[in-house]
């Protein structure tokens, strides 16, 4: 069975953040699915999606009060990565994702970092597969080469 990541967005406006991660999940060959489900406006939908999912890792993207990652974590024992979305008051989303109560952890990445969420999901999945570790190492080498090329281009 292929590793799988389920991405939940609190609203469709979070799609640009999700797309950063989706491109990397595709690059790493990780199956994924994406849904819009609000922790506050559609809590039953969130519960149904999470409890019926066979995903290995969840990525929950939300802004404002950013309750979605914590709600997802409360519904599963699988890893949850929270992505706070920037907005008028960034601190609210950051604190909501990072300040979880004991026993219900959420891994957090920076504001709008759907790409880092995908990489972290791949790293979690790589615990069980050498092939994924190789893909991640290759990706880091690509990043290194890009920085070196950028340096050469500004000389």
C-alpha cells in the first residue's frame, strides 16, 4: 500500500498554501487527497473525513483561530501537521497550532509553509522506507545546487 497524506483546509481560500505542499507530495510520489472542512462550521464533516481516512499523515491548514489541526489531532492517533495561515493577526493562528494541550500533539510548520508540511510528512513516512529517505536526500541535494547556482548568478 502506498503511503498517503490527507490534506484538510479550513476554507477554499487556503488552497494556495496547500498547493505548495501538493507539488512536493507529487514529486515524492506520495498519494494524497484534499478536502475543505471547517472545525467550526462543519465539525461533523471533519470527524467523518478523519475517522474514515486510511491516511498515514494528516496536514491541516487553517487561519484565524486555526482550530482545525487540533480538532484533527483529537480524532486520530496518526501524525498531524498544522499549517497556520497568515492573515490580519498572524499570532492567533500560530499559537492555536503550537499551543496544544498535553496528550494531543500537533507538529507545526511556519506561516503558509505548505511545502514544509509536505516535506515533514515525507520525513515521517520515510521512517518505514529507504526509498523515501533517498528521495528526501535527493531533494536536499537539489536545494543545495539551487543555492550554489543562485550564488554564481549574482557574482
